[in-house]
C-alpha cells in the first residue's frame, strides 16, 4: 500500500513540475483542454492509479528541520535593480512605481541551509537568484529548482504559510520580497468609483494578427457589447431574497410558474447532493429541503446554463464544451469546499459554474459578426484573454455579489493572496482550477502546487497526492449527478 501511494505521489508530481507558460503570462491562460465528460475524467484518474500500481519506488526519508538556517549574509543596503524583477512572476506585473518601493532582502546561504520550513509563517515571498534549492512538500516527492531555469522564474513560496521545506543544495542567493506587495497586486485588479460604478479594467494587450480580438476589444471599450440577461424568474427570486422576512410560500409562488425550474428543484432535492431519503414530489417540499440559499443557487445555476447557447453550430459546440468544463470545475469546487469546512459548498458550486461565464458574450459577439466569419483559431486564442475581464463585467451587470463578481478575474491568478488565514471562495476556485488541469496538456504550464498561497491554507497545508486523488474520486459522483441535472 505504501509503495502504491508513493508511486502515485511521484506520478502526480510529474503532472505539476513544470512552470506556467511565461510567454502567455501568469494571469491569462492558454487554450484550455479539460476532460469533456465524467467518463474521461475517470479515465485520467485510472491512468494515475495504474501508474502507481506499476511502480515500486518508495519516497526518500526526509526529516523536517525545526529551525531555519541563518543566512551568512543579509543585504538590505543594495536593493536589486528593477530590471531583475521583470524576470519573476508575478513581480513583473507590478508597476515601476511600486517596484521602486518594494521591501526586499537578498539572502546568501551556504549549502545544506534551511531557507524556510513547511507550515511555518513568513512575511516574504522567496525567489531564487543563484544556486539551487531542493523543496520538500508534505507527502509529495521533493524536487529541485536551479537558478536561470524557467522554474526559477516562479516563487519558491508565495503564501503567508510555507507550503514546503526549502534546503539549499549548493551556495545560493535568495531574494525575499514582502508578501504585502503580492497582496497589493491582487487587490489592485478591481477598481470602483466613489459612487460604486464598476470601472472596466484589465483588458489584456492587443494580440498580434488577431482581427477578432481587436474588434471585440473595440466593442468592449466602446460599451457596445450586448450582454446576456438572466431569466425573469431568477431576477425576481434574487430580488425577493433581499427581503429579510421572505417566506417559503412566497418563494414557491415565484418559481412555480417555470415548470423547468420546478422540475430541476425537485430533482436536485432528491439527489445525492442532499443525501435524500424520502423522495420529494412537489415544489414546496423541495424548497423546504433545500433551504432558501440553496434554492437561490440552484435557480441561478439553471439560469446560467440557459445562457450557454448559440445558433451557429460551431460556436454552439464551443459553448457546450465550456459548459461541460464549468460543470467539472464546479464539482471540484464543491468537494474542496466540503473538505475545507470554511466555505459554503453551495457557494463553491455556483462559483465554479460562473467562472468562465465571460466566454458567453465573446461567442455571442462572434455569432453577430455579419461582415465576416471569425477565424476559429483566432477566436480560441482570444477567449482565455477575454474571459476574465468580460466575465467580471457581466457578473457585475447581473448584480451578483462582489465575491462572485471577482471569480473570473482571479480564477487563474495562481499567486492570489486574500490576506486571510482561512480559505476564501476564490482560493477554492484556484485550487479547483489546478486540479481540473491534472492529466491535461495544460498541466505542464502550472506552478508547483505547494508554492501558491491557497495550498498551505487547505487543511493546514496537508494538500498532497493522497488528498488530491481523494478529491478527484469524490468529484466523479458529483460530476455525474451534475451532468444529469443540467442535461
């Protein structure tokens, strides 16, 4: 059994050992390739299990030190030049004015020195300037980062809790940067005017030789996009639930006029999501079993699904793929939230569904072009760059809560730092996104799992190969149920 688990850890580590694609940028993903059905997701997990069963390798013994090693030299008098920061993600995204004020230390270590220890608090993010460092995540095989390699362009650790133990394998130089600056980078992604009006920001730079991107960006900036709206029942329900003394009969009166929504409410009330025993047969009892919050989220989920539609056959195929991916992600969010016990699983489920909602206006815009038919390669290239800002704008326009409005923009901001010790809803989505890419071509572009802030917050840093396998297994039943529910 130990050999099997050890081999799985190694195979999982191979999936996540290469850094994210630095050419495309940390905060904008390349073309997404996710399992399209629950069966394909199961197949990916079976491959990992088969790899584990066929290997006899055991993990090396490593005794975690109890204290850090004092550097032989700490240089604060001669700060590193701004040009050096451009080598590292996510520092390269900070403006020069911020980088000039950044709190930094240059730490010099001998070989076999302990830079930081798994589970301990730190106020710094660490980057390797010279030498090499071996990192020992909990329960996963160690790996080595060597300076001047693509891996060294990512932080060794970026959260306030260390996700691994770092030991130098030769004389090394490490740059320690205040985490507050990384937190500031996350916080500056959204701006609101004093009147609360949303300010559109964050649209990426022009993509070269991409006519579709240029046309869409022009419409976005000119505020001439046609954004989809939610069904009337969802809007009425959302407004009604803002009343503090709303009753279940009043909720039933709103939703009962939409037969499709009633049918789905009864279906989900009888599903494994709520561990149903006695079957529910009417809308009133379904709302009682689900509760007001869950009823709202189910209705919103159904309503979001109805937005994923196009008349154009090719674009509709892309819509369906995006919807299946959203279900897969939402199922992972649900399981991770249940494991964390700090975030509502129902909130996490809805967050996963709306994570890529920004792709809907983009595909609708493509369908509305009468002068030319957009090149599908251009469209697929532009989608990952346009989804975050457009999704944020769409959710704000639909009057979603601020926490959900933030989801599309931060979902692949791997180094997002909320500043809170407990997992937030955005942390859950980030972890789910990483898990959703395991076994896909995108896996080789990901940062190390133990280097992101969300990692160390989940069950006190115990996110390891065994935990990930358990999450993926548990998600399968949720995925199957969700596929049936939203079909």
